[in-house]
């Protein structure tokens, strides 16, 4: 696997489609996490997930509001059919605006922030206890790290040397109403993870290959891994990048066409 | 009560290797045997109740059946969102074990008055609530919860360890008087006070013990109350959200059109400014046996 941005923009176009069609929110968060999710799914044995094997790798999207991105990735990796994907954010569907375990192959329902890390820690403990050699990947948002429960989980994961946990931070630096550094700064996130006893890496969160290689490298770690992926909220569409309004607003027809044109370039 | 619960858990953990005990830095003198016997299925997560419940949910994902233990006031309210989202939404068979209920720790101040826990938990779909009254009932409660693959909260008060009667079902009559139209319903620690009231009281009344207070079975309640017209719920929980409140709602739906007078003896809607032990608050809120007996005497006219 080498170049990646073609795929990423293909995924973004699908995300744009389903969000526009459903007039849903959180397009900015979904765009920032695309390469991270793609790299994670590329790192695991999809067959084991399809078979729901006990030793499948577990993937949790703790920032559950980026559901549109996860659904598109599941679709791309053969874990969701087109018909289901098209039902996103419509009455009677199970594909809501936040991920739920009612969707096949999604391990855990999230949407309230700060839950995924504890659950992942529990899974990692359970797998170790059963001597199952699989990993748990959990994708968290940087804003989400304000929730104290994350740090409870990280402390425990490091204390127990849960080297089967890999935390990926979608570090898009924007919270709900502004920049995270202006609201409650995370300061040096890498240092924080290291101080808690994890092996921490920092990567370009829009370089799928770099994320993928770092995940690979971390497989031999003796400690839990944290990969801080520096991303841009709204990545790929100029007028959406770094603009918080796209945490909430669905695109109008005109905006949709403009965004589609930008994502189709090259 | 706690010892009995943990002994029972130890026995079950020997039989079933999916059982896993998590504690939030509580259980000195209670959990050491389990820790030694099952090092791969015991974990003290530290003083981190939210994390404990999240971890329990993850353990379910990996095929375990976890028990989470700490004192109730730290477990229920602190980890409420984890109980709702990570346990109940997923319908995971996590058992929450909360101790020091009611005014067991009343001397420690209002943060430790556990008089609103049932209300907090019972609003959640899927979860079962048990409030065992005696050592005997712990075994029955355990079997009921193990046989049902649901989330559960077991409310363990100091209880009445030495009550001398043999229970057959999870909920049952302790005293059945055919000469009175008064029925006392109670659970947990308060059952002992009711039995003592019955012993010292001149007036006869029946006592029904509910070790399981959620879900309530409408047929069961209908059968239980049909011979009575005055029902008194005695519990160490505030009126608005305990068993009294659950039964009130159930009574509305009874097919039986009989009219009932319905009373509660227990704490008011208040976090008490005063500190005191369980006996002090029982006296203050009319839950001592002699107070219960005189309340019933007045009802009899």
C-alpha cells in the first residue's frame, strides 16, 4: 500500500453523498477521520470480523459522531451493503448519526464521548485473560480527551501493560465551538500519553500510509500505543476545512456541488 | 451480608470461568480469596468507577460476565452514563454490586446516604434490581441473576443476617396472617424491622418480602395483594422513586378493581443535614419495629 489520497477522496465523496442526501451533521469530523479509519481497517483481518471470530481484532470509534465515515469505510471493506449505507440517517434505519452496535460488525455503541477507551481497555483485558493474541483499535477525538474517564482508562491500560491496545487520536484541534487550545488546551498530547506510560507516536493524519506503517510498527510494542494523527477538520473541501459550522450544518445543494467538484479534482 | 455475597460469588466463579470480578478499590477483607484463586478473573481498577463499568462492558464483548463492586453511592451515580450506554444499551450481563445502602453509612454524611439509588437505576430499561434481605436470600438472588442474562444491580445493605425463616422463591410471604387486611411489603435491610414489628405487635398483619424489585410482575402483585386492603411499603429509600413508587404505578394497572389504601414508611425527599447511624435514621423516619407496630395499630383504629 503506497499512495492513498485517491481512495481518501473517493471515501469523502461517498460521505458527502450520504450526509447531503440525509441532510445530516458532523461532516467535518467525518472528513478528518477518513485516513485513520481506512488505515485501521487495512491493518486487520476482515475475514475474522465477518465471521465474528473470538480472536477478531476489535475496532471502536469512540468519537461516534463520525459515523458517516465509519459506514462508508465498512461499505468499502465489504462489511456493509450499499442498500444499508443508503439508509443512513433515515427513519426506521439503524444507521444513526452516532455509531451503534445494532449495525452489524460495529463492536460498540458510542456517541457520548469518553466511553470508548474504557470499553477497549476491558476488551483488551478480556483478550489477554483468554490468551487471545488480538488487538483493540480505538479511535478517539482530541476534544473528547477532555473527558476524564479517558485518563482513567489510559492509566489502567498502561499499568496492565496492555500492549494489545492502540489508541488513535483524530487530532483536528477543533471542539464544538472553537479551537481546543482556546477552550481547555491539551498542551503536549504526546508528552501526556508518554507520561501515562504509553508508547506515543505523532503522524500526519491525512497520510494513510504513515498511519498504517505506525500501526504495524506498534504491533511489537510492549506498552499500549497512542498514535496522535494530526488532521484537519473538514479536510478535502476548502470551505469546510477548519470551520466549525460543519460540525453541525448539512450542505445545501450548491455547497454539495461545490464540495463534490473539489473532491473530484485530480 | 457482604461476606455471604462474596462467598457465593467465589463458589460460582469456581464453577463458571466466564465470571470476572472488578472492584474500584473497595473490598478489604472480602475479595482477597477471589483475587488469589482467580488472578486472571479479578481486577482492582483503582478509584475509577466510570472506568470500571466501561471495562466491564468491554469484558462482556470478550465473552466474560463481570461483577462490579464498590459502595453504592460511588457506583450508581458516578458511573451512571456508563451503566446506561455501555451496559444497558448493549444489554450486557454486567452485575453491579453496591453496598452500604440506605443509612448504613449515615454517620459519614449526606454523600453517603444511599436513599436514591433504586430510583436512579430503575429508570433504565433491561436492568434488574435485587435487594436481598438475608443471607438465605442471597443464594436465591444469585441463582436468579445467573439464570437471567441481563444487567443487574444488587443492593446489599447490612441486612438482617440472622432472620430465621427459609425462603423458597426470590419474592415470598414471610408472615401470612388471615386475620388482617394489612399487608407490609419490604426489601433489604428493612425486612428485619418488619418481622420484629410483627413479633412485638398486638395487631396481626402479613409481610411480603421482595428480594427482586425490578422487574415487577403484575400477576405476582395481583395475587399477593388480593386478600388485603391496606398496603404499607417499608424501605430505606425516598418515596418518589423506590419500590413504593414502582408498586403505585403497578396498582393503577391492576385488573382487580378493588380499592387499596397505600402507605410508605421511609425517608422523606431530602438529603438529611444530620448525621446518624442506620438505627438513628430508622427511629427518625418511623422504621423502628415499635414505630411500625404503632403505625399499624393506628391503621387498625
